[in-house]
C-alpha cells in the first residue's frame, strides 16, 4: 500500500464482497483483518478482487517464511517475510539512486535559468541551451516510465476502474507536465502563435518523481524500523532444545518438544519453552520478556519461560507450555494485534483520507479551469495556461494523504513495541489511547501493592533462647502443616539457613494451631485461642500493635509458658511507595480496594501514600466502586491480578492485569504488566501520554502541510503576494511530510519512560 487512500480502497472493495462480515485495513502495518464466511469466499478470492487495483493479499507459505510446516501452523501472523520487504526496499533504493543524478542535473538547469532571469549569472549559450533542450526529454522519459511506473499504473487504474489513490495524483500531475512539454517539443513551430513554447516542464517531471520516490523509499525503510519490536521478540525464540528421551539427551527442533518433556538447560542457553524446574538452580535473565535488568534466581519448583536466558548454573525443567501456548508466543501475538489495531483518534484521519484523493482531483481541475477562465483576461491565454498547468501539477503533487494515514499507526506501532520491551503488554490501540486520560487508578492490595504471599516479618522473643532457636522450633513444627502461614515460616528458616528438625507426635489442632515434640520437649504453636485453652498466662495486648498493621501472630509455647511469637504478613513491594508517588506527580489519584480489615488496610495505605481505602470488599463490591467513581466523572484504571478482579477490570475504562511469569492473565485486561511490578503502571501511563502526544503532533503536521500547501499550490496567494508554488517544491514538501511523520513516531523509541 502506498497511502492511506489505498487502505480505504481495499476496505470498500472487501466490504462489497459477498460473505465478508467486517474489514479493518491498517496502512501503517500493511495488514487486513477480515471476518468472512468460508462457504462464500476465501483469501484467494478476496485477493483476486483487489489485484486489478494493484494490490494483493499476501498469505505466505512455510517455505516463504523460512519455517517448517509445524512452525508455520503455529505462526502468529506476520504478513510479509522480512526478505520480501527488504527486496522491495532495495528495488526502491536502486531506482532512487538512478534518478537522483538526473534530478540534480535538472535542478542545475532550472537554477541557471532562474538566476539568469535576475542577471545573477550570464544566460546559457545557444549550444548549451540546445543540448539541454534535447537531453531533458530523454531524462524525463526514463524517469516517468521507469522510476515513475507505479504512478503511471495509478493513473491507468483510475481511468479504467475509477479508483484513485496517491499514485493517481502523482501520475496525473507528472504525466500532464510531460505531455505538455512533449507537445511543445514536437510541435514547437506550430504551437508558437498560441502558447509560450520557450518553456517546458520536463524538469518538473524528473524532480517531482525523484523527490516522491525518495520520500517513499525513506518512509518504507523507516516503517521497517517501527516494527523492530516484533522481529526482536521473534529472535528470542530458541530454535532447538536438549531433551531427555529414553534416558539420553538429544537435540530436537523446538517444535518437536512435547508437554511433559524433561529439558536440559546449560549455562548461557536460551530457554525454549515454558516449564517448571525439576532439578538444579540458576539465575535467569528475563529482561527481554519482563523488562527487568537483574537476573532472577530460579530453583526447584520455580517456573521458567521461553525466550529468557540462563546465565550461569545448569538445571532441568519439565515442559508445561509449548508452541503457541508459551508466554513469548502470547506476547508476540498480543503485540502484533495491538500494532495492527486502530485508535479512536484515527477515525477522523480515516474519514478525511477516504474523500481526500477525489477532492484533490476536483480542486486540481477547478484550479486549472479558474486560471484559464479568469487568468486569460489578466495575463493572456499563453501565460494563464502556463500558470494553470503549474498550479494543476502543484496541487496534485503536494496533496498527499500519506502523512495523514501514517500519523496514528506509526506512533502506535512504536509505542506498543516499546511497551513490550519494558514488560508492558498493550492489548489494542484504543486501550493505549484511553490510558492517557486516566485520572484515578484503583489498585487491589494483594499482589499489586503487596507481594501476594505471606512472609515472616517480625520476631518477638520472650525466652532466654536465641531468635534463630525460636524460629527453628516453630519451623520444625510448621514443616508438617500445609497452611500458607506455615510455608512462610519454613521458607524464612530455609533462606536464613536455620536448622529444621523432625517433630514427633505431631498433631494439628483445628482452627487454633498445632503441637509436636522436638528433642523430647512438647511445643505448641498457634493463635491466642490455643494459648487460652492451655490456660497459660499471656498478655494478648502485646499483639495489638502488630495486628492493627494487618500482621498475623504465631505464638510458640510449652505447657508452662509462652516463649515468644513471630508475625507473618503480606509484605509491601519495594517499588509500591515510589510508584504511588510517581502517579501523584502525573496528577493521578490512587485508591486501594481490599477484602482485608479496614484498620490494617489503612495502615498499609499510609505506608505507601495511597489517597483512599475501601476495605471489606468482595469482587462484586469492587465492581460497584468502579461504577461509583465513573459516575462521578472519573476516568478509572483498575490494576489487579486479572483473575478474581475480572469484573472490576472489565468495568474500568482501562483494565490492568498484574501478570507474574507464566501465570499472566493476558486476556483478562487491556494492559498486562509482566512480573507484577506496579512501577510499570507508571511507565504505561507515561508511554500512553508520550504516544498520544506523538500522534497529535503527527496529525497537526499532516493537516498543516495540506491546509497551507494546497491553497499555495493552487495560486490562491498569487493575486495578493505574487506567490506561486513550483511543483518541484511541492514534491519536496510532499516527500518530507511522510518522512517527518514517521521520524517523529520513531522518536518515541528514544524517549525514556
């Protein structure tokens, strides 16, 4: 596709095809999303419908994509192989290189002629003038019919099928300039009494086509760069895996890996599929998936995901997700779909683009007519025709819907790709646009503000024993319990290398705790009810200061006395306080919803600076709170774990899932923050604002080019200021408009968020 009008033509053609339900064509990504009835049509038939208009549907097979048939079956939607796209750009480059010397020569001749009129240089000698007089038609013929072939085809298709795009405008303009000039050259003496035969427009044909071709080449090359994110994600996928089969380690293609396979990972190796470690430990670099720079420690039972890199240790893991099920495959699919989607802000540009080319053609012919009708009375027919032709060509050349069509999709492509590199997965362009307007963020406490799992946070020792000895006894008892609090205590002991002994005569006491013997001494571990039942003297008020903070006590005692207690709590994430502060700086209010006790929730909120707290809420209550905030005019983003917060995430203007590793709930929200890092929420808001700023800048410049350029080219300012735009400068402006829009979008890549 060569311009936004191309997208409009393809959409209209598909919509008229029997069996097609809906169509969305994206000029920026050169993709078409078509919903159709297979009993009535198919991609081959749809391609035939647009081939006569100069387009075709590219549905690559496995060989073209450089994949095996299995890989291609699970392929996630690349529309054109990189090899094919690069070949197209290389062809454009060769034509531009061949045309540039011709354009430079034409500009030299044009400049000499203009300067001679103002006596800045001496006029050309008769010999030199005759030489260029015969050379320029040859150069213009090559430029028009070789370099300008796409524009001639655009003109031809307009005459045959009545469908016009940017190529049509350039084709009509440059062909008109060429045919006028050729007529003057061929019938010079016959036409001399009627028109000025001393001036031709071969230079316009040469220079305009060269500038347009150069602009399209730079635009195509830049568009490849906008899609770098997808290519880099695809490069993350390991090609092979070392799998244990029949007791032997063999190397297989990654598509041959099956669920349950045991895979061997060596230092420096890429992890080929998702799975769970069964043996060994290491540090894994997950930066290309989560955006986190520090390698993450992995041990038995921990999950690993495809595309990440093992740094130093060796381990084996069991494959749990393969092919298109893996996290990396889901990320690639999500990024592709988001880059190909349209933001609501693009609707205006699409509407304008759909009528832009026909309107421009009408303005160009009207301009020529007015110059001939009105201008003849002031300047005479010969001069009016000359001015009219220059204005006619200028209007067709400068009026380009390309910049308008590229304004939104290029910024979206770059923004979504940048987000993916940061571990921020954006579902579609509409979500990215909505996020920049958000003024209230509602967060779930568990797993969003806090780590989402209990941790031992306090030790209160009331005995003569050391703290480690106290923890050793409690951990030895809790080792046989399946309660989450027991796991927190045992994990703490293991991390601190505290000895865990075997407890005998173990017994769980329902709703109160447990008991068991260690080294012959009977110990009890549990809550206040257990201590009360034992009738041991203990001042429970000592616990109040902790319980008000949302901490859960585990009291250790013998039959005679309390030895001490430990406190278990869901710890606040290290980044939560800074993230809330950064959201405030962006002018966003933060509200925390939780099912916890109100006092504990308020204490937790005070630690991180949250503005409001709503406690004792069930999932349906969270939904009601979102609706309440929206009824007050707030634009709400909801950040939760994507599972039990699903109703609230769906109701919010923007739903944000806090995804952790392979448990990421990609389909549950508009945005997923990999690794569950709330600081990425701040980055997501900044990215949204940065992208929307880029889109608005692009649209502004695209409109300005045309609002100023078309009247200037038409000669509207000539009666007032004597301004008339040479088509050569119109071609330069048109080429620069597209390049500037794509370049402005690429700036988003370099911006820090």
